[in-house]
C-alpha cells in the first residue's frame, strides 16, 4: 500500500500537465507549494513552518478562478513540526488562477470565513 501511495504521489509531481503554485504569507513563513496534475485532477500540498491548527480548527485549501467564488480543495492539518504532505482530488473541469489557504472550523466551510493567510498564483510547471 505504501508503494502504491508513493507511486501515486510521484505520478502527480511528474505528469506532463502539472501546474504549481507557491503560497506565501506577506512577511514571513509559513509557506506551501501545491502541485496540480490537471490530467489526473489531483493536487499535492506541501506545507512548511505552519503550526498545527488550534483545537476545533483546520486548514482549508481553496482554488479561485478569476472573478469566481472560491472552491474548496479540501482540508488538512500539519504535523507538530509544521509540515504537511497531502494529496487531494480536484473537481473535474475546474480551472483556477489563485490558490489560497484559510483556517476554518474542523470539517471545513462551504466558503472561506476569513481572509486567506497564504495566497499564490497558479503557473504551468
């Protein structure tokens, strides 16, 4: 099972249709990088220096199309050392120009309840 999981992660990183976004705060860490394999509709989130969300809270990833509403790309939590490496599905047929992370109630929210603290623009790899 772990080999299949590793192979799935590698396929997402190395696909020919991979887009990336570097998410950062305005002044200092934390940061995250997201790899989006558009052919498989899969993303991988790698977060750094992001303390675990407080009890009853989680981090939520958003994709935002120009002029559109944010679309949830799932929730995640970081390890005690402030890192995370998670894989999530992306709704088929979507296209985003901006990636963002907010802190939300456990289970996530249908729309952000606060301003994103990590934001970045998608680029082709």
